[in-house]
């Protein structure tokens, strides 16, 4: 397969917002394109996790230059504003994923999409694919946040992730200071350096007094608290799109522990374990994640 694309810096990946797509609650989802030299391969849509933004997938897309790669910022994350009423319902993340998938599908002449989602982003893609399976050729999901109903009782208890998020530092003197802060401690110190660079560069905005976190920690904290409060689990048996579910290191009651059950309920799914990686697996080893997506897309193209 030809890869004649000229060399350029990783920072150019998903550099510009190319358009906005209308979603529910008057939200306008910001979408980024990284067009390939050839349009012969299936388009790949990336769907990010809680606390991140679309352009954090730049290091993954770097390994997929012979595909059209598209990503977007969910409501309240990156450059997509939260709804004016600040209401947070996980089904709305499905609205965002579906709105973008429809747009990508139409722009690629109705060609079904290979979509890769991480954590919250995996759940958003499943919601979208359950509603309109014709848009998708295949899904690749790394530890999707799709929890069984019994998890809701625990979700109403204190949430350590939400507590830490509300205390998160929001401002740094510059981008280098922000990057040094996250590189020095868990959990973001596990990210590949290029993924961490993308997270900081596009997750903070420059102001006169330094760089400021774009995502409101309160909105992110509520995302964690509401993670079990959607009914996607009960609909997994309806999935028609071929799906690959990947899990990292096993931990009790974690997304990795629940991922095999998600794959089993989906029926038309394959389960894969990468036990040497954590919950941020796609951003810890972008090359491996890209290789997996390439194999899935190749299977679609040859089917």
C-alpha cells in the first residue's frame, strides 16, 4: 500500500478545526480532519475518553496516514462548549458521536466508518451504532464505560475520580510547566510523550496570565459520577456492527474487569487483552492501537 505522504511534524496532526456539527441541546461539536493522500481505505473516526479531547489521538493517526482520520471534541471537552444549561446526561455523548458519524458517512459517499473509541468514547460510539448501525463497518473499543445496572448503587457513593478532578490545578505559567506537571505523577505520566504533548497543547488555552485548562473540572467530575447512569448495557444484545473490545490490566470492578462481559453481551464481538497496559492504553502505546485499527480496517476493506 502506497505511503507517499510528505513528512511533517506530529504537531500538524489535527491542527485545525475543519467544521462544526450540530448535535442535541444546541451543542455544536467541533470536528477535526486529517485527510490522507488516498481515499481508497475506510475512514477512521476516533472518539476520546473523559477528561481528554479529540486531538489526543494525533500519535495514533500518525501511523494511519493512508486512511482519512477524523476526530472530535465531545460536549464540554476541548473546544466544544457544554450545553448552556450545563445538564449532563451520558446519552448526549451518544448524540454527539452519532451527529459526527452521520457527517463523516455523508462526506465519504456513504462509506461505512471504522470507529475507535476509548473509555467514555467507546460508550458514545456504541450508543451511536445501536441507533444507526448502517453508518459503521466496525468498532474498536478500549475499555468502554458501559456498566451493568448493579453498578449504579456504587456510583451514588463517593467517587474518588470526581473528588480528585474537582481539586485539579487549572492554570500554569506556560505549556511546558503544564506538561512537566502531568509527566511527573500519575495518572497521565503513563501516556506516551507525544500523546501527553497533544493533551497539553490542545487541552489548554493561552491567556495573558498563563495557560488555562479548557475542560471545566466540575463538568468532568460530573461525567465520572454519571458514568453508570445510562441504559446502554441493556441494549448490547441489539448490536449489529462487528466489534472488537480491548482491555488492559485487570482490576476488580474496573472497566477492564467489565470489558469481557461487554464483549460477551454484544455477541458479534471479539475480546482482546493487553495486560501490560492500563486504562489509558491507546495513549500509552499509540503504535499498537493504530496497528490493531489498521488490521480491523483491512478486514473490512477486503470483505
